[in-house]
C-alpha cells in the first residue's frame, strides 16, 4: 500500500491541472490511483485497453472521456520494465501510437526482456522511488541494491569493538 501512495504522489506531480491524459492499458496500479489523482487535478482520461476494474474506477470518478482529444500526457502501465523501456504484450505494443510515461512498481523491474513481451521506449518512468528516465531508474536501482548490505562499524568511521 505504501508503494501505491508513493506512486500516486509522483503521478500527481506529472499530470497537468485540467489536462487530458491518454492511459494505455491501465490495470492494477493506474486503475487504483489514476481516478483519484485525475479527479484532484481536474484531468480527463482517455483509456485505451484498460482492465474492467480500471475502466469502472475511471467511470465512477467521472474522469473518463471518449473521443480523439490531443493528450497532454500519455501514460502506460506495462507488465514490467527494463533499462530499454516498458514490457508489453505484442498486441499491446502494436497499439502504442506514441512514446509514453510508464507507471509501475520497481518490483516489476527486469534485467532482461522475456520472449513473451515486446519492449517499447518510454520518455520517463514513474515508480515509488520517483520520476526517472529509464537509464536513471536503472542507476537508482543499482545504487539501491548496493545500499542494502549492512555496513561494518569501521566502514562508518567508528572503531571496531574489541
């Protein structure tokens, strides 16, 4: 739940007040947070290939619109992410008409693209860690994984206890 709150926080920063947002394949994450953020920011959402849950939540929030509006921001909720971009099923990747901002959890980060998915380039990625370019996110994740080890007292400038 904390990761959804953090992603919601960064998503709110990325959406323009009163803007039009095109959301490709909103699923669990966007289905949960986009309706609330869009309503707060007075945004209209064009949903492409959204899950039933996401579509119902967008309708309930009163932010879903139909039509071919010019989008201020394009979002995509991928099945995963790599340094090369967002991982989408081939049929989803074919529907992508423009580069988008990926929205997802770092738990969906993969070092390699699975054969079952295509990679589409994204301009930015919004995760619970912040808003990053794909390269910056890879660096952030590398730095985070190296920080998970517990430092020894001597590495922190403290003398070892005899």
